[in-house]
């Protein structure tokens, strides 16, 4: 592992393999990447240290992702709700974004990432934030109010099966199941 200060035990490595969709090599690479974000004196405590969100967001794999802040929020188990990540949070994130994760797992976490207000449903406000993340909010890329309203209305018409004005998880998963590119594009590769 050269320079990471400590190594994962075979038992822990096996446990992580059982609990995630990651291979042994992917777990070891994640361990190395996580350790590189720590100060040298913190590396011996890698399994108990939390990395601040600002440092997690320096990873090239997240830096360009328009949902980087939501990803940290969804995968962080910090009791302080500061979106910091433990090594296990980091592994969970990489596991969900791996090629081996099931479409159901990927769509469940995508839904949580897109549910900006964490209320268990995608409403017009969540959809507007989602569209703005994808298109950008700069003057040249931001949709006009009428374009945004029309787009949200179209999304709801297509996805809101029970016509309650929101998209719930099962409706979202139904839409995603008809989108063959979703699974292959919902990934982070180290």
C-alpha cells in the first residue's frame, strides 16, 4: 500500500467485499485514495477519521459532477450533518456508483440525490434544481421561467403516474427502467 500508514486487515477487506459491490482491488484503491486525502499523522486512524466535504470535493471524480454537494449529503453519516465522510461512507458511495451495483440500488440513490429537500418526493422545486444542475445557472444556459415551467410540466406528465404533483420513488424507478443509458452513466470510476 506504500505510504498510506496502515493497511486493511484481510478480515475487514473480506467484510467490505461482502457488503459492497466492489472488488478487492477497488476497495484497496478506494483505501489508497481516501488515505491520500488525510494528513500523514491521521493515516494510522483511517477507519475512524472523517474527511471534510470540501476535501472530498477535491477528488477529480466528484469535482466536475454537478451533484457533488448532494452526493456528499446523501452518503455522509455524520451526526453533525456537515456532509463529511468516513471511509465506510466513501466505500458506500463508490459501491453505489460502481458498474456492479444493481439498477434498483442506483435508481434509489439517484432519487435521494435529486430529492433536494429530502422529503421523499420530487416536486417542482426539486425538478427545477435538478434541471439547473444539469444545464447550469449561468445567463446563457439558464432556462427562462416559462421554459422551466413547461419542462417541469412535461416531466410530471410523463412520470407522475398517480397525478399527485410529485414523483415518488416507484414512479422514478419506473421512468429509469425505461432509460437504458441510466445505469451506465450513473457511475464514478476511480
